[in-house]
C-alpha cells in the first residue's frame, strides 16, 4: 500500500487530497501516472496530456523513472513558479 497526496490545482480538480493505493506489481512514478490517467475524466485531464506535474517520494523530488516501494508516500503537485 502506498499513500498518494495531491496538492494545489490537483487537489482542487480531483476533489481529494490523499488516498491509499494498493498495487500488485512494481511501480515507477511514470507507471503510476499512467494508472491514474486511465481512471478517465478529470484524472485524464490532470495527469494525461501536456500538463506538467512534479512528484516526490517520501518528500524528495524524483524523476518519472523513480521506483515506488510499498509503504512510500507519493506526492503530486504542479511546478512551483514565483514572481
């Protein structure tokens, strides 16, 4: 089981801030994004296409090929911009 966290526009669009996700196979961030995109609807809109999403595993920024282990916390958020 892994804990998924959603921040900023993702939390607003999806209507949830976190969920527990059970998986049977090894996951990378990229494969998890594919699973979330396949949920369709707003999930496809937010995780599919051209929108940029950052990910962190256990509060460390990672690339899409990072491997997710059982018990990890995976956070998704849009890129941070400043002004």
